[in-house]
C-alpha cells in the first residue's frame, strides 16, 4: 500500500494522505539554519547545533509521534469552524490534502468547505531564517470572512535543558513586540548575542506570545482558545512558554487568493562584534530590520525560492543518469544524493529517530558520509576533513565524535574505536580522487585541537596506520578496542559486577586480546589507499611501505580470519572465535565478507566468491541482508550491546542497511551485476514504496535498519535519513554498478550492470568537465571498450582533456 507517489520531474515526493505510518519528514536549510519538517507541518528548527541553538521546541516520544511544529489555523468567521491545512494539529477531516516534499522545501496543502490553503516552507540560501509562504483561496460562490492564525513555539535555549530544567526555564522566558514583530530574547539577557524573531507580511489583527494565552487553560493544540474564539490575547510572555502567534483577518471574494508570508528568523552577532548597545537588556532590532523588510515583500520570497531551486539543480547536476530502472534513476538523480547532503548537514543529530541532543559529528560517520557528498560540495568537504583530522590524537587514534559548535572532541566517549583512524584515509583518498587538490595534504592540522601541535594532514594519515600497527593482537590482527564499525560488538567492556549493562566499561579488560577481522580488511584497504595517495602525491618511498603492510595484513586475514566458508568476525577477550561455524549463535557476520572483498582479499583465489556465496546462503532475505546469523537469543556479557537487542533488530541480526552496499560493491568486483543490483533493489526505498504499510518509513530515503527475519516485524524499517547507508548506497550504485568513479588520473567508466540492461546514459561533472557517457551492451559480459570523443582508448579510465575542453563524450561498449 502507498501513501503517495514520486513526481520525478518535479523532484518531489507527493504524500496524498496525512496519516502515514511514521512521520514522513523533509529537511529545510542547507547552510547554518536547519529545520525538520514533517508532512503535517511538524518538526523544529535550529541554528548549527540542534541542542545548543534550538529555536523551536521538539517533543520526544510523543503521542502522536509527530507533534509540535509550524502550525497554521484557518477559521471561518461565519460559523466559528476551523481547520489546519496541514491536518495537524486539528486533525479534522479535510476535503483534500497533499504534501510535496522537494529539494529543501515542502508544500503542504489542505482544503475544507471550499477554502483551499497551502504553505510552502523553506530556508533561503544565505539567510538564517525560514519562510512559511502561505496562500489561501476562496473557492466558494460567496465571499468568505476568514481568520488566519500562525504559531511557532520558541525554545531558544539548551534543548536538553528544555526537557528537564523547568524550575529554571518557566521563569526565564522574555519577549519584545515592536512593529508587529515578535522577538524572543530569553537568552539575550545572559548571552547578549543572539535572539529569534517572527514576522508577517500582513497587518496583524492580533498576536500572542504566551502559550497558555493562545491555547487557554486545559486546552490542546487541536482547539486553541484564540482560534476557537477568533481573537488573540495580545499576550506578552513572562516566563512560562513563549510562543509567536499572529492573527490576520481576511475577507475573500469568490475565487480570490491571498498570500501571507510568515518568517521565523534567528540572529547572532558575529563573534568579533562588540555588544551594542553595551549591557542593554533590549534587543538591537536594527540589526534585523532590513532582513525583515526584505522578506515581508513576496517578490523577494519568490527570488529566494528560485535561488534555492538553482542551488539544488547545480548540486544534483553533478551526476544524472538514465537507466532501464526507474528506482535507480530517481534515487541516484534525486533522493539518494539529497539524502547524502542531509547526512553532510545533520550528521546523526536531528531526525525522527535522533533527538538532536545526543551525539555530535562522528569521526567514522562523517568520513564515510564524504563518499556521498564530496562530488557535490568539494570545498565544504575539504573543511570537514580538516575539522575531523583536528580531533585525532598524536597517537593516530581519534575522538569518536566531536561537537559542531566548538569542533572539539567529545570527552565522555573519548577514543579507542579502533576502526576510526582508517576512515580518515578512505575519506581523504576519495576527496583527492574527486578534486585532484593535493594541497590539502600540506594543510597544517593540530592533534586534539590543541594549538602548537600542527603537522601536515598527510602526517595524520600516516599516524592512522601507525595507530593500527601499535594496536595489533595475538594473531597479528588489529585489536578491536571499544568497538569497530559495529558499535555494539563490545568485546572489552564487560565487568563481572552484577547489575552492569552493556555500557562500555573502559579498562574492563587490558584490551590486548580481542581482535577484529573487519578492521583487518579495512586496514588492507586503507593501506592500499594510502599507498595510492602517496603515489599520486609523489612520495614513492611510502608507496612501498603501505603496499607491504597491506600485503602482510591480507595474509594474516587469510590465515587467521578465514573460517572455511566465510571470513571470521573477531576474536574475543578470551581468544575465542566470533562469527565462526564453531559458535552456536552469531556464526556468520556480514561486515568482514563485504569489506574484505572490497579490500581485494581472496579475489584471486576464490575465497572471496565463497564468502559472498555464504552471505547469499545464510544472510540474504527478500528485504535485504541481515547482519549476522543465527541471531543472539540471549544476552552475552562478553559480547556487549549487540546481544542486548532482541533477535532481528539493529545490530542483532537486523538488516543493517549500511553494510548491504559493501556486499553490493563486492559483487560488482567479482563481476556479478545481477546479484549486485538485486541486493540494491531489496533495500531501495523507492522499490519498497508499494509496501509502505510494512516498511513504514519514508519511501524516498534509505533507513538505517530494516527488521531482520528473526523479528516478528520483518521488513519494517527504522531510523531513516541519517545513516551511512546514504553515502554507501550512492557510492555502490554510481561508482560500482554504473561504474563511474573518480580516480587520480581521470574518470573511470567500468559498469557492472544487470545482464538484462541494454545500457544506460549518464552525465557526470568531474573536476569542472562534463562527461557525457553512453553505455551499450554488445554481449552479456562486463568487458569494457571505451571510445572517447570518437577515438578508442585502452583501459577504463577516461583522462581529463588536455586541451582544456569542458565536455567529453564517452561511449562504452560492454561485451
Ligand atoms: C546503536 C548503534 C549506534 C550506537 C551509537 C547503539 O545503540 O545500536 O547503531 O552506532 O548506539 O552510539
Ligand atoms: C550507527 C553509527 O552511527 C555508526 O557509526 C555505526 O557504524 C553503526 N551504527 C553500526 O553500529
């Protein structure tokens, strides 16, 4: 069952009924000001940090789940009836409803009794504000006398505090109202450098800034007193819960349309700007008045929307494909790329499933996310790399996460996730292949963000490998530390103390025994990548060093990391195998199968094929590939959080989508395009649209997890949007199935597509040059013959044009 449809041309998903199985959200904002926006106008906004600069309130684990947002009420003053065009929060029956989620905007429309209203929400480029561009049409044969009420609920203080520290917060709220603009200045008193404001393009009939005055005592959002009575209280908030509500009365002739622009803005003085006027308790409104005036004019709103569209056209224009498969096309061309940008902007902070008050940016996560966005925003990716590298320690280890506001590492989690340092190499190598900007390797980057410790970025990469060499276990495999990619495989964290849960207990073991075969595979790849960096950067001595290390670890993995039919997962603190046929549960894990093959281990001697066949036999389901089998039926203290989940969920045999593309890539490396694309389709949200009632999450973005075959809810997705799945599936589809991938010497075109495809076409902008690619099948194999601008070339890498040409025509024939 579906709840809408893809409008591919408009790059929109159109939701046609509001009662989706989960909140189906979109994001607005792509620079500093961000918001979550659900199809029923739910969600909140923040500036840069979803915890420290939260602008509007988020409610957690609420009933219904999606509650609180950017609400507008339309009241018929003739009979006092009212509705929300976004369905929520009034939730009455609408005669018509739709939500069009697009690139950085959503249009939510609802109609009742001949009154049609629609709001386009978006954040203009270069501004710290959001627009609610509202239009209402009287489709009746007679005039309509309407009242429009808007409301935003402020929360401009620490969002965690907002949910806990009422003894303070209920006494701090303060507002000012001037020229019909509502200013929320609660934090201004103390910090004196930022505030929020809410303005409207129309003359106001009334306003409210105190939530209880708007709602009335003991009333809910579905029936606010102000709306029911058709009259605002003109309230001025003192403590309690400051809000911004506008009331506008309109008289509409038959057929008449009116437009009202509401704007919610944030202002922050630049750091070096002295507070002005000194020690004032009054907001310096002249700082924002020009912006308010600008967006009160709908012409400027239209121009801002056009600029936003253009921004997305440029970003998505970097790669566009036309294949025989509609799902591949719409994911690659629109939604998967869009999701990759969401992971760039949000990392893992704010979604339906992430509260915005938890983690900062992950070292591992952001480095991997780079694979999905570096081609769209290379300059911003460059800065991200430098920020990440600056949280590395001199040992080569790294903070697991850092805070976006301060850019400093999170002390509470610290380091010791022994896969982390390798991802920096993978990320930097991808950046270099995409951009050819080797100057980044000479950038001076500190350790632990400590001034005076700066060394070139290249030295950070070398330390990543040094860290691995300093942390080798008894079998010669890398020690796992707190965990590797699988955060929940905690082999060093347990304690015999009764009552201890999975929370990783640092120092619980000496950490010198538990080893990870997965990191072994990852290290083979990172050493090869670092050798590639060294070669391209002209450091020949290092090429040999890192290739030798890769070779040595490859041998170790084959010797101590092979179980006979598949790669082992790990050795635990007692030297016992994990992910082996010898185990009763958790006999086979997905991570080392996909990743070791990507690293090239066993590709020549057939072990790689065996490993992937075992994946197919033991782990593949029609909804995707599960993480391990058999699932853990009970809690194992020596394995940690992984066994804390019931069978079929998350890391305990859930379909952890993030590592499905590793197997997809691995299948293409072994030349199996049919299997690769089949696996891709199983987790592809667009291909799952028809089963939206089972899948539950948005059909336009990947989810982190789909319940595995051991769960009663097999096929149900959770944790949409903010997941490494976005980058990895984008990378798997574009760079491996379609085979268009950035290399140091040019653009590789080496597709491994399904046999049934007769070809595809693509445009890829690479280092400023547009490559027009057409691929045709002359036989069922993967052998590629390339013609570039009419001339046949050897190999599969198309070099950049020497004559400075801006377009290259590439024809590939597969046989
Ligand atoms: C989740 C993991 C996640 C980790 C982050 C765990 O509870 O299962 O998927 O990586 O939290 O800290
Ligand atoms: C989600 C985390 O963000 C990611 O870093 C981790 O690799 C996976 N969960 C698996 O545990």
